[in-house]
C-alpha cells in the first residue's frame, strides 16, 4: 500500500510555492502527494518531478474539469476541446512522473442539468474515454473515474454504475476511484460498494464523512479496512480534503469551514490512522487525535 495526501489540503494549486511542504510530508511518513491538475498549462511538471525525486516522494494526480468543459454535452466542439484538455493533462501528469490520474472526469464538479443522466450522455462518456485510449497508452497512464455524491454531480453516484461505465469503455487503463466520503453518502455500506468496483478499482480517496481527519468520524472504517484486505487492494490511499484551500473546487464541494485545527492534522494524523489499520489484521486502531 502507498499513502498520499492531496495538496488541495493546503492550497488550490501546486507549484514551487508549496515545495517547502515536501520534506515535512516525507517526514510524516507519506509515500507521495496527490497533485491537482486543473489547468495543465499552468503546471510546472519538470520542476515538480525534480523536487519530488529530491525528497524520495512519488505522485498521483487528481483532476477535475474546469467550468465550460465536459465529455457529456451535445455540443461536439465542447467535447473535442475536453478531449484535447484531457490529452494535455495526461501528458503533463506523465512528465511529472505520475502513473495515475483520478477524478470525476466526465463533467465539472457541481454541474447539473436538473434531470437524470441520459443514455446519450452515457454513450458520450464511453466514446470519449475510448477516444482517449491511445493517449493513455502513449503515456503509460491509468485513469480512475470517480463517482461523486448527488450534491456534486448527477451523472455518476455509485460504484456499481462506475463499474458498468468501465465495462463499456473496455480499456484496462480506465478504472474507478473509490472515495469513502462520497460512498458514505450514496452507498448502503462501504464493503459491498467497494467490491462492486471489482477489477476496476484503481485508486482510493480516504476521507472522513466531514472531510476532516480520517478515523475521527462516522465512516465505517472497520468494514473499509476489512474489504481492502479481502480484495487484496495494494494501490494508493490518498487523503483528500479542501478545508484550507479557498478555491473554486472547495466551493463546488461545498466546503465552508475548517475541518481540523490545521491542514497538517488532516494529512499527518490521518496517515498514522491508515498505516496502523493496514499493517495488521487486528481490530480497528483508533485515530491519533480528534
Ligand atoms: C470532489 O468531491 C472529490 O472528491 C475530488 O476527488 C475531486 O473531484
Ligand atoms: Mn475524491
């Protein structure tokens, strides 16, 4: 298992200004960071890669579509622009040394049409990700598509639907991001929901029910860790929160207050909880602090 923290915890974007965080992240026992890519042209992938290598850290990427882009709108020019944008994200992530991009990569967070998803939208998502297959292969990149709760998207709310989407896309590089925060809202229970991802499970966001420190709230962690073990999941678990980054995504995710005393408490106390509970098969180890 590898443990990471999404740098959204500290800031809206990631660049040289945040580099002083890296030695502290390493010292706290994390294996890497999750870098947000929203505007690939603004990212400095080569500089980030060098800095990560210097500190012995790896990276995953979390990406959300900016307003105005979507893979599931009838306007073909918007879809083409979105495919080009995602190709740029894939190249930037590869240049940064990441092997995985995760996120709700179908439409922007907080975008609604006022009705249920249509068969046409579904088909557009499938076809777009098939079209992106060659770019993924060229960059040796994997994608983890994230179902979000109903207050952040209308298009994909459950793991079972995400698995159906991946089945139809049919590209082994395209799988699912399971986020315990969204699952806690949408699914009956965490275990069966994770199992519904099956072979498509490529990434996990470990978030408390309030997006605070993992282990301090009401996510069913015993069932979560038991399922991780039963499925033999051995990929990344990254901690995601937005409380201290007052950006567009924090607003789209409806974060209006601090969720812990410091950003470090979320990432550094959180990782102790995750490590303690993935190390052995004993009962739940408590969170380090509340
Ligand atoms: C948003 O709520 C979320 O969970 C992130 O992974 C970015 O979309
Ligand atoms: Mn997430």
